[in-house]
C-alpha cells in the first residue's frame, strides 16, 4: 500500500473519529432535562377540575417540549401541601416550579431567598406579557420584584341551592336581621342552613371575616392583617365574634361541624342536604357539576349600625393559585419554559372552560362551556367596593394558622375575649409590637 493511501486512510480515521465524538457530544446535550413540579389537586377524584387541568397541562407540555421531562409531586390537601412546601423551603429543597399562595404566605419564602424574581422572564416574553394583568401581580410582588404569577381570581361568597330556596319559600337576605330570621326558619323546617366542615379551621373563619368587615370596614383590617400591628385586643374583634356566635346559635351549622372534614362538609351541599355554603369560587366547577342551574350565589348582607345605615363593605377577594420558580433551581431556563406554558393560551383557555375565574387577560375561550354563574361572578367582582384578602394569607403561615384556630375555638364554645387575648400574645411574640 502506498504512502499516499496510508495518509488518506489516516485522515479518514481522524475525520470519522471527530465526527463520532461530535455526534456523541450532540447526543449527550439532547438528553431530556428533568425538572420538578409541585402542586395541589384532589387526585382521588379524577373529575376534579384541577386534576383534569393539570393532566391536560402536562400532556400539552410534553408534546411541545419533549426535551424537558417533568417530575410531578401532587398533594391532595391544601393544608398538607402548605406543610410540605414549607418544610422543603426550610430544608433548601425547593422544587424547580411550584404552586404557591401569595402575599403573607409567599413572603417568608422570598425573604429566605428561595424564590426567583420573574421580572426578566416577563419582560423578555411578549406572549407572557400579553396575557398578564399587571395589576393582579401585586400580591406576588415584594420590593418591586415579581416572585409569583397568579392563576385565578377567587371570591368567598354564599352559594345557594335555588331549588331548596324555592321549595322553602326563601328569598335572598339583604340585612343581618333577615339572615338570622332566614336561618331560624330553615332550621325550624328540620334542615341545616349552612354546610361547614371545619376540622381544618380556616373555613369557619370565612363568616367571621365577612362579619368583621360589615361592622368595621377596611381600616382596622389593614392595620392588623396587612401591616401586622398587634391590635387583636381591640374590642372590635370580640364584637365580631359575638355576631358569629349569634349566627351559630341561630342554628346555622350542621351538627359537629368542627369535627367534620372539608370533604364531609362539601358533600352536604352538593347532595342537597343544606341550602347554603359559604366558600370560595374555586369550587364553582364541582358545585355546578352537582347542582347544575340550581347553583347561584349572594354576598354576605350588610349589618345595620346604630344610625341605621350599615356598611355594605367589601368582598373577600384574592388572587390565588400562583406559580413560582426556585432560585436554587439548576434548570431555571427549563423551569421558565414550564412557567410560560402554564400561562399560555391553550392551558388558560382550558382552565377557563373548566370553570375557573382566570386572572389572565386576552384569553379566547368558549363561554358556553362554563357554568352561567361565572359571568355573574365576574360582574360581582368588578362591581365590589373593595377587596379583602382572606386573612390567613397576608397574616402568613404561623399567624394565619393561629387566627383560624381562634375562630374555630370560638365556634366550638371558647370565650371570645379570652381567645383574642391569647391571639394578641402570639402576635406580640411574632411581630414584636
């Protein structure tokens, strides 16, 4: 064999080796990147709208981004999820993308440096900016930085069963006195007026917050709940508790409500055993599935003041189900891809058609697929005087839990004065003022 042929052969081997090496390197870079994604949904119920939505979300994401593998962690209970994500944050084991509550529940995670600011992601994504209502980013914003994007608008209002109201000859109460009269009339007919499963404590706080607002307006709420000034010993808190006791003593709730789980309370309303349910709009889909066109709602009535006027007050409103990215993520670029997909047209369209009051704008969806009550709810939210964030969110994980336990204890028979004195001690230790 000639020297020329040996030279050609050597060159071919060299070129082939480089090509193979390059191909191997390219193949290595094309291996899917795995990111972790935590969220909360009731997986025991495959018809749960959030279960349906997350399933659809993951299917569409996998098809569109096959080079990103998502390792999902799903927790059924909201309380369990809060405990799990809080523990992960404290341990520095934050998932790449995670569902989060906003305001005071998100703030400690931000202060611990566990959450990635999203301003650059938003600013550099025209598609994302097009669907975000910038005014709704406030409860996920701290010191000018956006740390979480809300998915839903929620309102906590009184849902009612039209069929039962018609059967019992009931009309929507406009005042506190009319509400108490109606509750007594329903109880006298042998029916429990309100569904309530209050083992987790927070559900029994909903009527308390509404009563407090009707009696006091927003100022004291802002001082204590938003600004964290320890004023739980103000007589206004005990006064509102005494109204809550009057509602309980009128026969508003089912037997042993403090011992019932949330699910046990829910089923009382969805099966027509109770005519009313004071809960959030995140349940519209499941409630409408159970009640159909018999589902409707009204806001908590005004409470007359000594001058006879009364406060119509605000409404319990929130931006909810936010999503965020871990600042510790090794795959922030891929995490951002998932975050942007969550808030893209098709997933948001699906969510709206499943009955969620989406916080995004410029989403085209088939309104005929959603329950008619959604349009009324959107009008209600648009026309409300002001919004009150459900207290346990801005109060934060610890004080929020203590507040809920306080209302639970009062509903269970504890003395309101003693209960709020104890809460004041906790606040002084927590806030130092």
